[in-house]
C-alpha cells in the first residue's frame, strides 16, 4: 500500500528529467519529491485560478480609468433629464408643502424659469410648471413637471459669443395679492429664519459605477439657510463628462455616453436693495444652473479575461521554478539507472562480483539470526547456490552456454544502484548539498583554467 502511494505521487511529477532511452517502462525519471512539488504547484495554481475568476466575474477587478479635462470655448450643450431638480424646504424634517396642508396656509412660492441669453444682449424667460415628484422615495418634494421635458429645453453655453441658457429657481414669500390663504410676514419670518429650518435641493447627476459596470443616477444634496438681511445668489456650474466605455471579455466594443457628471457651487451674498438694483431680483433665495466651460473626458476600459489568464500564467510560471530542484534530483537518479545499465551490459564481471558479495552478505545475516542447529544447513544451501552447476554436459559449449545464461539472469535481477556507492544511499538533504558543492567545484575549476591560460600568455 505504501509503495502504491509512493508510485501514485510520482505519477504527478511535472519536473521529471527526460532522457532519450527507456529505463524499465518509463521515458522520464520520476521522483517522490518531484511528485510532492508537482501536487503543491497544481493545488496552488488551481486555487489561484479560481480566486482570479471569482474576482473577474464579480466585477471586483477595477477597470483602467483615464481622466482629462478641456476648457470648451465653442458652443457646448447638454440635455436635461427628468427629475433633474428636486427641492423643498424642510420643517423639522417634514416637507413644507405637507406642513402647509396641515395648517391650510402657504408660506413660500417656488418659481422655475428656463432662461435664454442671445448674442445681441436680449434674453427670453419661460416659466416651467412644478409638481409633486413621482418617485415614491421623494414624497412631499417638488420636481419640474414632466410636460416641460416635451420641449427641447437644453442647457448650452458659448463663452465667446455670450450665447447661453440656464435654469433658475426663485424662492419668495407668499404673495397675498395672488394667493388668498398666505401666511403673514411675521409668521413666515418666524418659521423660516430658525437654525433648524433649511431649504434642501437635490441635483441629479450620472456617474459610472465600477462594481456594477453601469451608469447610475445620483441625487447630490445641498442645504441652504435663509437670512433675514441678505439674499443668497447661488450658481451651480454643471460639469459635463464624456465617457468612452470599452467592454468585452475577448473582443471589446466601445460606447460613448455624455451626461452631467458633477457641478461646482458658488455662493454670492447681496443685500435686498443691492440684488434688486444689479439684477432686478427679489425674494429670499435665487439659484441658477449654468453650463461650466470645463468638460471632463473619461476613458474606461474593462479588463479582458485574457489579461486575467496572463496574470495567472505569470504566477504559474513562477511556481514552476520550484521544479528546478526536482529536475536536479531526477538527474541524480538517472545516474543510478545509467550505472545499472553499464554494469549489466558492459561490466558483467564486476556485476557478478557484486552479486556474489550481496549474496554473501545476506548469508551472514541469515546465519547470525538462525539457531546454531540450522546454521550448517544455511551454509550448505549457500554453497550450492553459489556454485555454478558443474555437472557434465554433453559438450563444453553447452556447459559454457548454461553458465552464461545463469550469470546474466542473476545480474539482470539485481538493482546495483541501491548498494554500489555511498552517494546513492544519501538522503535528500545530502543530495542537494552534493549537487551544490559539485556546481561550485566546476566553477572553481573553470576559473583556475582561465587563470592558467592568462599566466601562459
């Protein structure tokens, strides 16, 4: 059973030293240590391959992302998607419109405009309808009504010709000349000018998420507090990104996507009289969405499965370096097999003496272990086996032929590599030490030869 296990492990030896002739029924010399190293390499390689495939198909290997930006001086534009702006004032965490319904009073008015500015200095304003957001997660918040998006209301900007468009939001106290159930100014001021009361606005941006390999919408939040003496003028400079996405396991395809990637917020504070004189704006708060001149460019390339296989092969080849040790050991075992061949085929007289010496050693060991009464019988049996049959044959040629057959049979049945020299009885540690020393000795001999040639010249 032990021998079967050893032979089974040897069959896995990937580092066997090949030779161009057969020894027994094998064309490569397999060793036990080579089998162990091969099993270790195969086990680690299979585990590492499974690990890499798990990372690849679970999208945990980060793609290569290259980012750069450009200042656009020509006309650039971007289409605005639905629910681009989500807004509402929060009263202790509750949307203002819900709070107003409970009290049956209106505190603030929200007005959304689409503004266009032309090269001749003229402008055009268009009021957009607002309504409750459709998203169930945004109950109580206000969005631009979907009917507004049926028109081509894009944001564009050309810094050279001063041609541009934007979205603006104006927040004002309720006007009792147009709405009958407005709260009084005292009630409005008491409600909105408190530290825990703030206006919240979400801006929808789109970014690429590497773990899902998809573009996903994100609502970026801003909190704005009102001041009784100053009016905040906030400009949201939208940053457009053009993303070139390359995907595919073996053959890759490229897609191009343009969307609002981010924005830069710039706050400017005016007195009520100052902003009225400069911009003709009144109210409590004013927000403008414009298009920034900065244009981002992203190149995203997803990893190919061939890259993962190349990474696996680099580790696998590194592990195969361990096989160098196994090959050196295989070479030492080949020397043993060569010794057997030379003794059995070319040095038969020496082989016969070794056979007789081995038989004599076994006989002495048997005599030492046997009882005194049985020792004489063992000696007689050994003498009869040691003698080559000397019975008379019909002719000397036949007697010589029989002798030759018996001698060759004994030689072929003997494995000389097990007891020829001390080297073949060395352990693994001593074999490795011997191989290293022999390599160093060869290097020293070559150096001494070179020195001798130099001295002669």
